[in-house]
């Protein structure tokens, strides 16, 4: 993906408090939607067009899956290690 070295112009922090969920919504007549629900805020991730999928969409979906799996592994590792909430741990 391009723009990897660009600094973000804005950052949105959505915490995974009670009730946060992620849900894949496949549809028969349109492209799928990934729902990220954070209580009063929801984020919908869709493809570049509602009725077709591009190679870029496939690449983004694969990157998203890979990074989400890495995020899950990091969260699990911290949970099982017993890191207290509010204490940052760097794994660089």
C-alpha cells in the first residue's frame, strides 16, 4: 500500500471496552462489509466499489487479516503474561 511512510493527519482511538466487536458481513449481491463496533461508534470497512472487487481490495484484505492476527497475538501474549492495565510494554 502506498503512503506507508506518511504521517497521519488525524488519529482516531477506539478502545475495545465492554461490548466492542468485529463482524464480517458477507452479502450475496454486493461486496462484504467488515463492521467494527465500539458501542456508540461503528466503523464499516468496505471495498472500493459495492459490486466488484479489485486486486487492490484483495491485497488490502490480506494485509488487514495479517495485521489483525498479529494484533490478536500481541494482546493474547500480554494477557497471558499478566501485564497490568495501563502499563506499556514495547516489543521492538
